[in-house]
C-alpha cells in the first residue's frame, strides 16, 4: 500500500490494481479450501486511508506535540518572509489564535495603501 501511496495513487487506483483476474477467481471457486487469502481480498479502503493520512501527518507535523509543531511552522514561515502571529492562552482548554500572511499579501497591501 505504502509504495502506491508514495506514488500518489488514491483508493480508486489502488482498488483497480487489487482487482483479481477472472482465472484467479475461478481457481478459488473450484477449491474446497483456501490455502491462502489473496492480498486483494484483505486490503480495504480504511487501510489505504490510514496510509494516506500517515503520509500527510508526516509532512504536516514538524513535532509530535501540536503546540511545538505550530511554533516550528511559524518560525519556518517567518524565515521565508511571512508575517506571523501566535497567541497561546494561559488556559490549556482555550483555543489558540494563529494568523499569517505571505510576502505577496504584504506587497498587495502596500500597493493599496
């Protein structure tokens, strides 16, 4: 699954790759017992979705803790010319406030001032 997800193949594409040939299905129907279950019958949508989400998480997270990941992303944005602001409240259950705008937005803003 991972190999195909790395190639940006989604569930529809992977499902087509997993399709069993008619000859293989006929062989399985003629057997009294199955010696092995084909991979195509084991892998389902959830397996592919989990692999895709794991890949996205690996790319999107810069740290395992959300707060640290957000701080690292803000540092990255600032290093690349973005304006960024983060307000972390004292109450751990309150939502944090995060805002940023790109160098392009800064340029447009200056043009209209």
